[in-house]
C-alpha cells in the first residue's frame, strides 16, 4: 500500500524557538534510483551505502528484482547482483511504481527497448501524470506502446527484436527524458545520441561512465550538450556512497534561515552544480550559508553546510536556473514569504506536471496563509513580510491541500515554524515517498511540528 491509498494524516507546525543541531539528511533520491537500476543491470556485485530508503526508491528496487536482479540489505549497505547488460528478464506481473515518477520514467527507458512486454502502473497521483515525453523517443527506437488516454498509466511497452539507436533532441529541460533515452540506448546496437539545449542534472551520465559505459559529452558554445552512448557494452558492478539529497536538505536549510537565532550544520550534501540553484538563489537573497569542507565522493561534489538565520531580500530568479532547482521552488516560495520585497520566479512551466500542479498548489497554499502572491502561467511572484506578522492560517479551516505531493507538505510545515499563526497541511503520510525521517529530524532540532 502506497501512501496515496492510506488515510490522510493531517499535521501542523507552529512558531518555534531557534533551530540548532548537526544533522545528516537521507541519501540523494536521483542517485539512489540510478544506483539500483545500473547495479541491477551491471554484471557482478554493486554495493551501495547511504541509499535513500523512501518508498519511491524501494519501488525501483522491486522493479529491478522483478527483472532478474538480486537485491538485499547487509547492515548499512545494499548489495545488488545484476543481470549483465542486455540480460534483463521479462517481469511476470506489472511493475508498480507507487508515487515514483523518476523510477517509472527511467525504467521505461531501461526495459522498454527489450523484446518482451513490460506494464507500468502507479498510484492515483502518478497515474494522472503524462508519460508521453518519455514514450515519444522510445517509439522512434521501434518500441510498441499502449497507454491510457492522454499518454497516462497503465503503460505497456514491447521492444523490437533490434532497437534502433536514435539521435534525439530533448524538447524540454528534463533529466528524466534524457536519462530514459540513454538507458534505452544501452540495449541498442551502435551510438545513441541525446542533445539537450540546456544542462539538466547529469547523474545518469556520471554513473553510466562509472559503471564502464562508453559515453562522451560535448558542450557547445551556446551551452547545449551532446551526449553519445555506445550501446551493448559491458557494465560492471561498483561501490557507491550516495551523498545527501540537496532537495531534502532544502527544508531544514530554509527553516534555519527563517527561524530567528537558528544555527544548523547539515552534513554530506550533494553539491553537483546541476542541483545547487536553490543555494545560489538563497545566497543572492542574503542567506548566511557557509560551505564547509567541499570534497569529491564517487565522482560527485559534496560539502557540509552551516546555515544561520538571516534577513532575506527579494530577488528575481532567472528562468535559466529552473532546471537546477525545479524541486525547490515550493520551499523557495516559503523563504520568499519572509523576505523584504518581491521575489519573482520565472520559467516554471515544468512545475505544472510534477506530483501535483505544483505551481497552483504553492500559490493556493500561500494565499491560505496570508502571503501576498501572484501566479502566472509559468511564473510566481511573492511579496514577503520579514517579521512573519499576519502569516500562517488566515482562519481555523485554512488547511493547505497537499495534492498527494510530498514537497508541498514539507514546504508548508516549514512555513509554520516562523509564521505568526500555525500552518496546517491535510496530509503528512505522503512525505514518506522521499524523506521518511522528516518529522523526527525537524523536531530533533527544535521545530514545533506534529501530526494532528
């Protein structure tokens, strides 16, 4: 049972004393998904430390087991024995991804190019999300596709006897589409090429190279990237230490900035430049975020962050930054609610196809909590109140609708820690998809937050 089918668990957060502590956050979700997928495909043993054990990532693990990988937990590590590239087995039942958009779309690429039938299903939230952006390139490779109306789940794929390698220009900034095409290319003879007009998170390229794939990346003068992958090569098991998820770190980080007197250390955070847009934006707003002991781990940049409460000022966030912080806009909107002046966020069209219409969900939640904001087709502007006066639930029945979206739930609980009135959300069960320890970690640093 995924959280979407369980009873809702309302929660509330209220004005908190200074947040203090030294914390580690769960492993990065993007890297966790990919380490199970590539470990499950590679020959030999892959050992993974720091894996995020949220429901989304576990769904990816179960899908890889259904296609022949052996996966088990050994103390604090996960041991994966893969099938070998090109040797996945046909799953006997539909693959259920619950709420996991990343796991579902990437596995469509990985398995879709095989000459067998694979059916993908998910919860109510995932089943409402369009899959066409991943299915279009798979069709070009010769994959037969059956979907529900609107290119939605359930989706059944059957690859051709020999998939055609393609050259594909990704029509939007989407790491999921890029990754799905590259993963499909692993099982195609010849060179699969992906061109992305603007750089998106590059964990797939880094990890494919680490597992031994023949892959090269060229960056053009205009910033466009051309990625070439030679298919049907050998992948070999690796040792992976998953760094802390910057999208999860965003919540305690913003909380420490807006709750007066806070001083917080967050350890081992992934600092990949394709993922640090939020930190850059907050620093432009005047945030005191110290980057301590920047270092390399497994081909990725990591660092410890020291965050102290700060007086923030509104900024204009350029559209070009959206791909590096697409998951962080809800919590940035909360930070902007406590900033002096106006914050304008542009280039947000992608937020409309996340777990919820995330742009509308944020705007409605802000309005319910007394924030002066304006929602556009692909932009949001927030006019903040640095003292938090008048912010929080505008009436007893002002409860934020989370729309089964974990990031909406966590963002608005963070808001309640610094607002004059408490903030309530209609469900915190959904948080388990990405950050099962969220409530415990936040209360551990002093946050006034609890289920209702």
